[in-house]
C-alpha cells in the first residue's frame, strides 16, 4: 500500500488494502471492505461496509460508496459521485464461467456529481453523465445524458434533475429553477445546461 508522505486516511481494522493503492487524505474505508491493487481513491471519500474496489479502479474526490457495492475493473467515478447501497456495476458484456475474458473489460465512466440509487445495475460500457440521477432498482442499458433522471428496467429517461437532486420543471421558455439552490437551468435540443 502506498499511502504517500502526507496522506492521512482511516481504514477499519477489518479492511484489506492491497499493494500500490493511492488513497487520499480524509477518506474513510469501513468494515470488511477490500481495496485491491493499483486503485486510486481521491480525498474525502467514504467507502461503506462490505465494498470491493477491484484492481485499477479510479474514484475521484468526495465519492460516497454505500454498503455492499462492488466496483469492478474498468469503472471510473469522477468527483462527488454517489453509489447507493447494493448497486451493481458489470464489466464484461458476455460473461461465461468457462471462457476467460480477463483483459476484455468494458470501460464505464460515472461523471461528476452523478447519483446511482440502491440496487441499480449499470450494464458496462454505458457512461453516466454529469449530475445524472439513476433511480433505485433501475437497469441502465445505454448512455445517460447529463442531468437526466432515469428509472425502470430497462432504464428510461423520465425527466431532468438539478445538481442538488431535485426534479426540474421547465416553463414555456425551457427554463427551470432548482427549488433548493435557486440555480436556473436551460433545456435545448434534449440537453440541459446550468445558467450561470
């Protein structure tokens, strides 16, 4: 394990951390979790109980991983991502027990600020856009746009979400305001942008 000279993180005594991991300052890793080799975990992350972070996974700053999540090789989570309890990533499109597909992992990027709800499944190779919101139990089978609200099996878009996690209601001018932050958003050509 490579803690670096100034790195200060907490790992519960039951945690296993393999060689060549970089774990940022202020990160907490809880009971029975396993951080495998060559992972990069940013500052101020929270890794819940019974979490597996597979080799070469990258987590950005302030990533929250709830209990019973496995983050497989090929997954990258950018800053401020939330992974709900027991959500699932895959990393091989066509797994077979009798066929070795090591080294054929598909890449999945979860962009800044995205939320993936409890028990959701992300089929590999489909990126999740910035501040997207994947509802509990959803099965994502295609790329997800920034700020999109996705629910169901298979996952379908039913709306848009603010950066504070509120559903956006657009007016006749295609403008919506987050009820918590007051930030305004603009919808054009099936893309949402924040109004500065």
